[in-house]
C-alpha cells in the first residue's frame, strides 16, 4: 500500500476523496451516502477509544496538537490520516500559496449546515443574528504534507512549540502551582490516601503525594486542577465521568505543555454505553483541557 492509498475500509465506504475530474465528481456517492459513511467511521473510532485505553491515549495525544477542529472532526482526521499536522480545504490552501498534489486523497470531515433561528428560538434567548445548526454535510480537507508551494510567500507549517519550561518538569510544576494559586487553591505535598492526588473543594486545598517523581507530580496536580476547574459544586456528573474527564484533560493539557506522561492511567471504558455518551465525554475533555491551558498561560505569563 503506497503512502497515498487509503485503508481498504475507507475505500469501501467512499470516505476519502481524491482530486477528481468533472466526470469523476458526477460519479461520486451522493451527499447522504458520504455523510452516512463518515458517521460510520466516526462510530467505529468512538468504539475503538472506548474499548482500548491505548487507542484513547493515541487519540488524546493527537488532539493535543490539533485544536483547530471539533473533537468529532479531530477523530475523523485521526482515523483517516493519523500523521496529519495541519489541515485546510482545497481553496484555502490555494489562497495560502499552496496546491494539493495530484492524486492526493482528501480527508472527510463534517461541516455544519446553518440556518437562521426561528421566532420561537429567538423568544427563548437565541441571538437573531447568530445562525444555528440544522444538520451536517461532509466536507473535504487536506493535510499540509499533501500540498506543495506555488509561490515564494506560501504558507510554511511550523510545528507548535511545546510550552514546557527549559528546566523540565520542575519548571512545569511551578507553573501548575501558580495556576492553583490563581484559582484560590493551596497545593500541599502530603499523603492523599490511596490516590496520587486529591482536590478538597471545601477548603480549597490540593494534595499531591510527595514520593512521586517530578513528572508524576505534574500529572497528579494537573488532574486535580481539572477537577477544580470543572467539577466544583457538580453533584450531577458521576464519579466515573469526573475521573475520566480529569485524567483525559490532564493528558491533553500536559502533552500541549510539552510533557509526555506515560502513566497509563486513562480509564478502561469498555461497556460505557453508546457512542453519543463517549462523544460527550470527549467534548468535556476538550473543553476542560482548553480552559486548563488558558489558565496556565494566564497565571504564569511573564510581563513584557
């Protein structure tokens, strides 16, 4: 199988999209067929991360560097091209001075179909100028490595620079401690029972086991910060969901900060229910990780 040949299951589903002639475009599967195919691949991907902790870990590591798309579209890109670095549509690449190489197969994502809010929706609070989703259609995107420059000022992809301090985990630990202080929490390095860390909401204290390595202290503290950010006063979310969300968000945030934790602590999710529930958990992980990163940057920003 060559580099540009999609996996057989993707070919069978008609999910990937090559650069086609007009006649070939007319012979493509219709929009609903492609939409159904994309949803089928997404469902398999969700089932995969639910049933295999290593698959979940791989997806979250991918997500840490791929925040321009929704979690569902990130999953679709990950399944079709796990080496992807930066994606845009055919016309967008052209505007940026690049062209898609002949024969490259596109990556299918889901794009919302938007409509104006109804009178009833406006009456209950929707902004009349904001469009609301009415469904989805498939769209095609291409990775940077599938393109080539056509002019001197063409966009050049630069990998994101990890934000980890030069002195490694110890420097990161100080940044996370500063984030905790900004949230009104005190960090103490004391035993937390059977766990590596504990977030005591009532007295705003985060405990971290002192015997852990620097990297594991970062991971434990980031996990408890995720609880502080997302679960203060939350009496509805189950304990299992809270733990999944906190560990997943900590994994994503630490990867974005430059620390690859190999703690193998992501929960085993087999039997967690349907794909919608799994998708909702991934959405929550994404929101919490984004807020964590924003808080770390704000709490530790060096004045210019």
